[in-house]
C-alpha cells in the first residue's frame, strides 16, 4: 500500500526565547497548517507520532491536545537530530502496513540559547554518544569547544587532509545555503554572505566558523500522511506527493572501526540508508531534482553528497565549488537554506525538510522553486545514531 503526503505545515524557525510561545503553541500552528493544507479535520486522524528531544515524556500529548481530544494514539519519538524524519517514517509505516489511513506526523523543539551540548545533555560518561566522542578523542584529543562542532570540525580536518578539500570549499556550502534562505520566509536567517565573509566569521572549531554551523532554534513542522484509498475517497490527488522510498539505518561496525570522525559522524549510515531508499523506490540519485539534506555543519553537506552518490568520495568540495548544487546546477541542495540558515529545532528538522520538498514538487515554493522538480530527496541524521533518507515523487495525476 502506497503512502502519500497530502498536507504540510511549519512555523517560522526562530532564535530561542525570541518569541513568547510554548511548545504546544508551535504544535498547534504547524499541525493546524498541515491539516488545513490537506483539507483534513483532526477527527479524521488515526495515529499521531510526535518528535522532540528536549521536553519531558508525553509532551507530544500536551502539544496534540491543542489540535483535538479525539483519544487517538500519540507516540513520543526521540532520535536526536533525526527525530523529525523518524516521526515521518512511523507515519508511513502505519499507512503502508494498513494500520491507519490518515496519520499526522509532528515535530517540535523549544531550545535554549547557545551551542548545543552533548546531544541531549548529561556528562559524557553516561552520554549515548560517549562511544562516538571516544573515537574522536583517541584521534584528535578533546578540546574546550562545543562537542558537536568539535566532532564535525575534526571530520572536516580529516577530509581536508585526505582529499585536499579547502576551507573555501567548506565555506561555499554556507554561502550557498545562506543565499538560498533569502527567499524563505520560514528561515531563522535571511541574510546572504560571501565565502570571504563566512571565512572571516568567528571560529567555532577549526576549520568551522559560526556561519557554517546550524543555530539552536525554536519551531515545529508537520505532515499529513495518508493511504491511496484515503486520497481517492477525498479527491486529494492534486495535493498528493508519494513517499516513493524511505529507509533508516543505525551505526554498524563501520562507524567505529576506522577511528575516523568522517565515519563516526555518519557517512556510512547515510550511504546505507540511501542505498536502501533507492532500491525501495526504483529511483537513483540521477532521478533526483531537489535535495534537502542535513547540513548541521558545512562539512556534513559535503559528506552527504558522497554518501548519496552525487560524487565520488573526496569529490564533494569540487562539486559545491562548481555550482553543481545550486540553481542552474545538476541538483538544487537545500533551497530552504538548510539547517545552517533555516535553523535546526531538532525534532522539527526532518519534517520541515518534507514540507519544503512537498512545496517544491507541487510547484508552490515561490522564489525558491526548482523548475520542473519531480523527485525530491530528504536526508536527516542524528548522532548516536540514525540516518533517514526519504524519496518523494510528484504524483503523476497532479
């Protein structure tokens, strides 16, 4: 049984504490927008997976109660930075498995200002990512810089040493994504920067500067996922976008065996998830027009190009430098501005990617529109570890 996205919605992503709202206000705004987009009433929803990382257990219920009190199951989902895509994957599985015809996937986050700590807090001895940081420390030591920036910054150093990638190529990722976000009213930042300005920004962990790092953010996003039967019954073909393929992978021995930060931050996971999603959909990277990927740091965009098969290992710096991943190039990557400029409220990020791709495939992305887009790919990853790759296809009847 096929699954389709028929409605999406999101809040503007904002700097924490810049708006007087609670997480349930975010859920009401994003979830209400997705339901309205689909033309679906909350009473028609049969299952609700809700993703978040920094609230207490059953916060999903508290948020969903603002949409209705129908008594349907609500599932609280936490998969670090891949939480939003995990909620979307659960929604797809409910539909494809015949458990439900209409599912609302939600994700939100209300964060604190400042750099993200050890992926959920706590000391490193008991952290779920202690093994990952242990690999980094063995190869590079441990410095007094934000730990997530440190592990990705060290992956960038390895990429530079191994393949000759330059700091300017890393900065080109940030320049591209900040430039894209100028046209996104949902983005936390909408200012363009040159490569030189990005290189001159404050260093967070060498070689990464502040303008190459995703900010902490408040925000929510949602998607209504339904069966083909529901689409037919309610005449929704004009809104429907098919979830053509989707896969989640977690760490394997390959993540840790090499002692490389490139592997421990998830390139092997992403590669395997992409392979499975391609096989499920019958599509390949050559069929994709537009990509929303997890650029938590500029280097992760480069690593993901390689994992998705957009270029050989080591070729990603030249790919972004060539203009191959922006308008006029082979793919448009992160037309929303990506995590670097749109923002990164952890639980919402994967669903915001799905929202952007849905708008792109419907031709509703305004000044961000990728001409003729028919296939979109979303990539959402979290340390500790989960990688989700989703292929969305424009419905042939729309």
